[in-house]
């Protein structure tokens, strides 16, 4: 018999395409050589380690039948039946791709003992949404099913979400999909790069949804807005002055070179993840091409002006 005492979910965002997940399960093992673990389809980089850091073996369906008097297909039927009883048809579809795997313990003694198992895998972000006029953020939904202590489940659930310094977390949306309300929880840590929640025990089954959004820090977006302003406003001002007075503004050439250097510096030093700044990146290329074209016009105008002055000098010399 396996009694789950505690579950701790950790989500770490290292880039804007994938995130690493770790699930720490504290359990009491009573004379059983394996435990059953529901997983989401065929997960990338799935590893299961015991408390000593040794990798645990995931049994094949045929191998599982040597340890149990029931087949894995019958286990899946019971699992699906349990889900259908606890969830409405609307939310049951979320778990259609789930499967149950049997994991063999590394210990062989018959005494009861406590074990802490770590399950790790990698997932992709589901979609991306707008995060202002020039940036985007990635979004995913985390689902935490639990059976409630009326059904013999006594485990507490903790959820940790953190990012690297390149990103920031939006305020997660928490929902109990069965009761259609915010689940009872306690905020243990609240930061724009790290959030930890503990979900209170309930007598009845729950399906908790946590919608996570990850974007760029506000400082980076402010610098992007400043770069966009410089790339649009300064060349526009120089063009207006050129059209109005029909001559190149003083230091216009140097100013345009400074704008190009400023935008290139922003790209190299600040915007390390252009995947969330694709719009700004397109504007960046357009601005650099526009500024470079304007510089070329300056050079041609300067060249034409010099030729015109030379011709005037030649005419004056001939007349003299």
C-alpha cells in the first residue's frame, strides 16, 4: 500500500519555449515493490529518482503483470472510470492523453518505510499572447487533480513557479474547475520571478487550474519603447528639417549614426530573448534600414552639393 503524504510541484522557466518541471512526492511504502504514477502522455526527458538520487525503473506493461494480479489496461480502465466520476465531460478531455506507469522501488526489504521520489520532465509552452504593442508573453495551464481526504487522500499540494532573471511572472490565475471558484490556498512567496502556493486540504475532489504567463521585465520593455521612440522620432525630425529648409541639418549625419549605434547596442546588451520581442525586432530592422537609407541620401545630397559648388566655381573662373 502507498500513502502519499506531500506533493511539491516546481516549474522553472529557463527560456520562452520550454520549462522544466519537477514533482517531489513524499510517501509511505507498506510492503509494495512499485507505485503507480499518472503522467501526461509521453513526456520529454522523463526521469524518476529516489531519495538517494538513484534512477528508478519504469516497468513495461508485461513486466508489471509479474508484480500484480491485474493488467495495465485494467488499471487504465479504472483510472479513466475514476476521472469520469470526478470530472465533468468538459474537463475530462484534459486528461485523455494521460497514462499510468508502474515505477519499481530500488529497495527490496519488507519493512514499511518513508520514501521521497523526484519526477522530472520538460514541457513546451502552449501558446503566446500579446503583452503590449511591441512584446509578447508565453502562457500555459497547470492542472493539479486531487481526490480529497474523504476519499483517503491526505497529501498537501505545494506549487513553486520561478523564472530566470531574463523574465518576469504575471499574476497567476487560480481556479477550482469543479466548483468554479478560486481554491483555498496560502501564498508562501510572492515575487515577480518566484511564487510559491500551498493549496488547503479539502474533503471533496478538486481540479485546480493555474494559468501561468511569463513575459519580459518592465525595465526591458521601457528600454524597447525608448529605442522605438528614438528610431522613429529622430529620423522623422531630420526629414522634416530637410524638407522645410532644403539643406542638411547641422550634425545630421552624426546624429543618425548615433541612433543606429543606440539601437544596435540595445539589441546586443539587453534583448537576449528576441522570441518574445519579434515585433520590436522587425521594427529594429526597419529602423536600421530606414536610418541607413537616410544616411545614404545625406551622402548623395552632400556629394551633389559639392559637385554643384565646383561647377559654380568653374563658371565663375571662366567668366572672370
